[in-house]
C-alpha cells in the first residue's frame, strides 16, 4: 500500500518532507494542514489539498499517514488525534515534551493499530555512520571515550525555538539527535548522566550544553552543543586503546591515527614547556604514526521512508522504534534533572 502523506505544519520542515519524501517509491504527499493561512496557500500552490481545520484534514480519506512538523509543544495532541483517526503517525523530533506524552502517543497508536515512528533522520548522517562503523569494527581497539559535538557561530535562536513553553532550546533541538546517535551505536545500558545547560545569548532557552553519559561497560560519551562558538572543534573525537579517530565535519572528512612498529623504538623524552617539564605529554614523532582513512559507508536517508512504507505493509520492522525513542527521552529528562540539581543522575 503506497503512503499517502498528509503534513501537519507546512513550515520549514513540512516543506522539506514534501520535497524529499516523494523521492521514495510508493510515497506521495497529498494534503497539508496548518494554522497559518499563508502556509496553507503555499501548500495549495505546491499542489496539495490545503486544510485550515484539523478535523476536516483528518477526514481526508486518501491520507493514510500523517507527518507532524509543528513546534514541539503540540506534537502530542496532534499525534494522538491522528492515530485516533486511524492514520499512521510520523512525528518530527523531539517527539514530545515529556515521557508521559510519549506514552500517550504509543497508547493511541497501539489502540488504533497504526504505525508510530519518529523522524530521527540523523541516523543516516555520513559522519555518524563512519564513526559507528569504525567503532563496531574495532578499528581503534576498545573505545573508552566518544565526543560528539556541533559548534555553530550564529548565536541567536529564532521563533518558537527560542521559547521554553514551545519546547525550544538546544537540548531538545539537537541533543535529541546526538543522544539518539550515541544510543543507536552503543547498545549498553547508560548508568549515569551529568549535564550543564547555559543561556549564553538567549535568555529563555539553553543555547549551549554539555552532557556526559556513562555506560555500564565503562565507556564515557560526551555531547556538546554550542550556538556561539567562533572557533569550532571537530564534529567527533573518539579514543580507543589502539588509536584515535577524528571526524571534522558533517561530510565525514577525518582520519584514524594509530602507532606503527617503530613506536616500540620511541622513548619519550622530557620536553620543556613554558613553565615546566613533561614526559607524559611529549609529542610522538610523525614516523611512529600511521594515518588511515575512515571506513566507507553507504547511507541513504530515503531508507527512513522506505522502512515506514515497508512497516505499514507488514514487510519490515521499524528502524526508529518507540522503545528507542523512549530511551533517548529518558536521557533528556535525566539531563534536565542533572542541570537542575547540579549533580549526576544515576539511572
Ligand atoms: P517552522 O516554524 O518552520 O514550521 C512550523 C509550522 O507549523 C508553521 O507553518 C506553523 O504555522 C505550523 N503550526 C504551528 N502550530 C500548529 C498547530 N497547532 N497545528 C498545525 N500547524 C501548526 O518549524 P520547523 O523548523 O519546520 O520545525 C517543525 C518541527 O520539525 C519541529 O518539531 C522541529 O524540531 C522539527 N525539525 C526537524 C528537523 C530534522 O532534521 N529532523 C529539522 C528542522 C526541524
């Protein structure tokens, strides 16, 4: 059965789905609902049936799947209403404003026997998949630390993203992607979360945060999101007991560095820094290091909609599963709590 998609919230991301979802065989976009008359007009001009009333949109019999791309605070009510109207539901990230809201969506989807998933599209990012593959293949040995960061320079956050009551702020906006990537890569249990949130240039919401996750195998993952960083650090830094991996950007440029056989012959000598000596931090000479390319990956975002289509047809299991969405949210809730109490939260 082809997906006949109806979009709720025909703004930036709603239009993005309209442009990209039909690239997948068996996916058509047919209708849109928005509270803004101008956006409905834009949808109509783009060839969709445009609605200004939710109940009329949900009565559109051709629509069998709804994509919700509104501000975050209204996702839950719209998702529950769509499921109750018998539509499969795809919700943009972050799925909702609390674990209780996620449970309400899952309950409505189960009661109505419809598919429910979340657009965690950054599972298909090239940079992430290179790191995931290198970690899984043990290319740098046993990994003890993963740092995942996005540093932007703009500083200011606009529109509803700058309002706490709409679900704004970077922990919900980008944290949800970066946490999802780490949990998708590391299946172990998270035992501890520590987070600090800052409002550097934006008063109402977090525009910089640091988050530490400790896993039960000892691995430590750090996520850092900053909107006002004028000298950005690389996208990924991963340390293993056999080498170091760095990814510079979203395109996945970077490398793996390991020691070669000459390393045995290298005796670290004490170096003098401006105010004292050190042997531990004496640099290794270039001839004892080998540089390797990151693994090749073949990732196509369209797999997201292919998987939703195949799941609706009963031919596949969801890639983005409701339980995984809940696991990500449990880290987000722990991070907000940790920031509030000023201590780590044990899970
Ligand atoms: P936006 O402000 O550009 O668009 C939101 C649209 O929703 C607007 O047209 C607005 O009129 C409409 N709207 C608001 N309240 C509504 C309601 N109650 N009912 C119907 N329509 C309503 O926002 P955006 O940047 O498109 O973000 C929308 C969602 O998409 C957010 O949840 C955001 O986190 C997510 N998003 C995801 C990605 C991604 O890569 N997965 C990227 C950007 C945004």
